[in-house]
C-alpha cells in the first residue's frame, strides 16, 4: 500500500462517519524502517511521523529536519523519565504519558525549558499486565492530576489487545475522553484505523501499511 492509498482510505472513512474532511491526522509510524523509505514519504510531502523510541528518533530525525521543513514528530512509545528532557526537545507530541512520576518530571522540565509538547495520556484499555498506560478506572484522576500540573493534555491514546475487537477499546477511550472534555483521540493502526475513525479518532498511527513490513533485523 502507498501513502496516497492510505490518505484516500482516511478521507473515505471520515466521509462515512460524517466527519469533517481533514479532521483525522495521519501519523506515519517510521520506527525501524530504512531511511530510504522514510525519505520517500517525506518527498511525497508528508510531514507527520511517529517513532516509539527516543534513541532511534534522535539518530535520524535531526538530519531529516535539516532537509525537510515543517516536520511534526510524535513519540508513541513508552518514555522513561531519564529520557524525558531529550524527548521534549525532539518531539512535538508525546502520546505515552502514563504515570504520576513521568507527569511531574514533564511539568518540571516544561518550566525549565519554557515549552512543552502536546501530550496524550495512554490508557491501558485492555488492562494488560505487560502494557503501558493508566488503567481505565484510574484515568479520570490521572487526567485531573496532569491538569493540576498545568500540562497541555490534548487527548488520550490506546493500543488495544491484539486478540480483541478493537472497536470496544476505541469506544471506551472515546467515552473516557468525552467525560473529561478532551478532544484528542490517538487510536487506530494499520489493521484498524478505519474503525478508529468511525469511533472518533483524531490521530491514527499507521506504520506497516505505508512503509511495508518492519524488518527488526
Ligand atoms: C508500531 C506502532 C504503530 C504502527 O503499527 P502498524 O501496525 O505498523 O501500523 C502504532 N502505534 C504504536 C504505539 C506502535 O508502536
């Protein structure tokens, strides 16, 4: 599949859901992809990308940013507090805020640096042991805590369990966001982004459908 095809499918899904054209942002997830593939997508004019590791992003994006204007970079993977400063300098958005210690570190650094990326709180909608994210039952309190720290919380993010119907998880995330007055919904990947758009996604994170399978060599 190509970038153009994915964009067309997003437009159709927006239409089908009665949503405004352009209301869904496509984050092209470039983790582990060879630089030539990323560059090809940059050359087609796309500027919004997602990475799941700070280190990997730091190794390639400063160079791309020096050659392509207007890059909008999203961190979609877990963030350790000792990498928070680097992440805040590198990324325009962070989708994985999921615990009080990280929230307070980001708040302190935001004061120091004088700016903060847009933030999304990750919710572990499937309550999976191995997965990051605040539990659904703790989400309201954690959102309030982040707001108390003056963090720019734009929305919520989830990664549904691989073996479950994603729609249930997207609907749960949308419900938590709505009752907390949050507009942003980062949900939907290569296999389910149309379902996510039907349920209100504002940011879809699509990797392999744009770039091809990841090598993990
Ligand atoms: C890798 C990744 C994606 C993209 O997955 P694809 O199935 O390749 O589209 C989306 N979100 C997160 C958090 C990821 O780590």
